[in-house]
C-alpha cells in the first residue's frame, strides 16, 4: 500500500509539471481565451475536455444498486484511475511526435472568421491590412485576427474536394468507392510534395522567416476552396462556367498568396512597396512569385480531369 | 496521376539515394563543387551554391546508416514479394 502510494505520488509529480508546461504553451489565460466561444453558445471545448472524464462516470451509475457493493466500487475506482493514467501516458507520448498544443492554435476558429476568410480567398482585392497582429511575441489566434493562417479551412476544403471529386466522377459514370481513396491519396501526395518543395526553396534562399511548416501547409491548403468553387460551377453550369470560375479563383488565390507571403518573406522595405535593389531581394521576390504561381497550376492540374 | 503514399515513399528513397551517392572528391570537384568551394561567404548570405553543398554533405552524413537499413529492407521485400 505504501509502495503504491509513493509510486503513484512519484508519477503524479512527474506528470504534473508536464501538464503545467502544456497549459503554459497555450499561455494560461490565453488558453481559455483560445477556445472561448465567441458565437455566444455554451462553454468552449477546452474546459469541457477535462470535465468529461469524471462527468459521465458519476452520472451513469447512481441508480444501479448492484454497484453499491464496495468491492465493485473499488474495482471501478481502480479501473478509472488506470484508464486516466493510460490516457495521460498516451497524450504525453503523442505530444512528442505531433505537437498537439501547436495544432490547437490552428483550429481556434469561429464562424465569423471562416466566413471572412472564405470571402478573402475568393475576393482579396478590397482588403487593406494583411499583417498578422501579435500578442506578446506569439501570434494571435485566428478567431481574433482574420489574417492569421488556420488549418480548419484547408482540412474541410480537402475533404469537400474529395467528395465533390467523387460526385463529378459519378456524373461521368466513372465512380467506384476505391476511386475516392485514389483521389484522396493523389491530392495528399501533391500537397506533401508542394510543401516539401517550398521548404526546400526557403532553405536554399536562406530567408529568415517565422513561417512554420504548419503555416505552409495551411497556405497550400487554401487552394482547395477555389478548386471546389470551380468544380461545382462546372457541374452546375457546364464547361464554360468551370473555366470562368476557375480563372477567377486562380487570380484571386494568386493575389491572396502574394499579399500574404510578401509580408513574411520579403524584407521590411521591399514589403512596403519601395524598390529595393540587390540580388537577394530579387531572389526572394522570385520565390514569392513562384510559390504564388504554383497554386493556379495545381488548381488546374487537380481538377481538369473531373470536368470532361 | 494516381499517386499513392507508397509512390511518395519510393520517390523519397530514390531521391535520397541519388543525393547520397554524389561523391565529393571523385565527382563534385570536377564541377567546382568540391569541399573547398563551399565555404566561401561568412556573412549572413551564404548563397545558393553553398547551401546546396551543405545540404548534400549533411544528407550524406546523416542519412548514410538509415539508408543502408532502408535499402536492405527494400531489397529483401522486393525479392520476396515482387
């Protein structure tokens, strides 16, 4: 009994600093603000997550008389403590490979942000201030600043693209369930290759930027919105509508990428529009142009076989 | 067009093998890309050629042993399963 008490005490002491570290990463009060529901509904998922575990267990069992037996009470308590320890261990190990706390930042969105961002992706010409606002050296959550990159729109866009591709192939009488998987893995492979190519070129040009890999993944995923608009227009109104809407979305995403990447890749002076000479600035400008120019090419490449 | 994750893995292995076999003395020096040509600029701008040479050297150093393992596994799997 004493041995297990010290053992669980030791494990608790080891796990507690880790939990504190994770909440520090989400920045304390900022963490609760990160998932505060700004649309006025019930409390956010982060406060709900820790309450989930004891909640249903307490609610499910009071009415059952068979479990008032002390032995099964003990067994239930032991089982629940084992389960929570196992879950903490899995979380701790998973956090080493996939930075879950960093990923949470990219999914802190709300409906207003998604609406504004989708509007920006299709019509970026009226927006004036493209800078991401910072708060004490960490970028602000996407729900507060419309310029911050997120992963919600790319993820949803990818899944919608696969479904729309299945629909489009169905209208050509070429559909089979395996084809959905083929489309999904093709698009995923192209996405991974594009992100790797951009990372390689960023390394070669030695740009000092705070763009992380996940940011690049988010920017590369924004083109799925344009692709979906083009394919749906083509399905509804025929090939000319497909080409027109794809052209519009290609130009829009080109302008969007240039305006977003300009602030991150180019030096301060060049980003403001003043002409700065020098081979390095020219190289950075070429890099921005080619990243933005690759988007329309991929958009056409991934959708032309859907509208025949 | 029908890419799978398996083809991505194959591509990655082939490309890494291709970078790892570029020998410095026998091959790269003939193009002026040898050991002495890489470390030129000490400023904040190493230049593309120096970055590429650093990349090739680091791939060769880091990936030598994992590539041996992965290539052996690939050979065995291809012999067994075609």
